[in-house]
C-alpha cells in the first residue's frame, strides 16, 4: 500500500502549465528527492 499517491498532478503559474499530468506512488521506506534549479518553484 502506498504512503503517498499522486495522480495526474497539474500545476499552473497563471496561464503557464508548469507541470502536466504527473503521477507517482511513494511506498513506505522509500526516499524521494525533488531536483531542480534554484528559483524553479520546487
């Protein structure tokens, strides 16, 4: 069973679709990281 489940995530900055349709599951004990440039809105 997933500890976190994301389905079809979308993020908009005004009219700009910055993230389109991301889905993922995080299982218990998994380690994840979000990587991106400074100022990228992480």
